[in-house]
């Protein structure tokens, strides 16, 4: 007879989708790196289960500045090698700026796991310079263009609370979700406040202030997750 063992299971991460207001809240800078690598691996599972190529921590209910992208052979490992984990790359506290030599914007069809079943044209910089630390807290910077640059711009937007249809010139994508019009309008108005924000230093006190200003209830579980990594 098989004996059933009692095991403490790791928390099952759940993909958040619009109109969850947590997706519109800016994320905090990470200062504590213990356990981050395990969290990134759990994020990778969620990404693969949902057939994505990138995922940002707020999408699984962690408002912390961390993102992962798939370690696809077509992605340039030479630039991203510093950020390599087992099956993916992980960037912590990333900041981004368009390169001086190339500020041309490109137009491509984007999608987002938090906005299921929707694709739209979004303007993105063709080439960007990214600074970030890896899961161990070691810094590096690199210049990248093409598809990976687009994915990284999309994921870094998540870390300031911006979802891709907000960057689209047409508002159609956003309002396809009219059955949740009230919640969608609320997300949109919060996102409007983030529109000029760049990813940078953001502390737990800033997060609490932001939530209070916008009458957002940030529940205890989510706050505990942020405090664990962001002090
Ligand atoms: Zn997304």
C-alpha cells in the first residue's frame, strides 16, 4: 500500500490578468536576493504553462522589479549571458534607455499573457541600453535591438505598472474588455499616472504612498511578498 506523505508544497503562483489592479501598480526595487532564484524558476514554470516568451513579477502577484525572458536560441546569449539561469534569463532592477545613435521606433504586433487573446501594434525603440543586476545582485549593462529589445521594453513596462495596449495608438484593444468597463477605466486612470514613470528606485514606502493616493487596497499577502525582497 502506498503511503501518502504530507509535504509542504511551495506556493502555487497564479497568472494575474486584466483588470487586476495589481498589474497597474509600480514595483519596488529589490534589495534582498536570497530565494530570488527559486522565485524566478517558479515564474518560468508559469511562463511555459502559458506559452509566453517573457514574464514580469507583477504578473504573478509580486510587485518587485524582476523579469524573465525565454532562453531561446534566437536570443543573443552573448549579451544576456550575465543574466542566465537554467532555462531563462532573469533581470532584476532593470533600467532602460534608447541608445543615442538609434532612436527609431518600430511597429510590431505584441501580445501579453495578462491580456489574453489580444494582439496589437505598439511603437518600441529599435535599440536600447539596459542596466540591471542578476539574481545574485551582480550588475551589468548591455545594448540590444530587435525582438529581444521589444520584449524587454514590454516587460520593463510591467514593472512600472504599464500594460502594452496603453502604448498602442489605437484604443480599440483596451476597450475590447468592455464587459469589465468600470474596472478597466480604473486601471486606465491609474496607468495614466505611471505613463511618465521610468523604472528606477522605488521603495516599499513609495508603494504604500502610491496605493493610498489611488485608493488601492494592497492586501497583506502581497505586501509581505514585497517586503521579503524589497525591505
Ligand atoms: Zn505582458
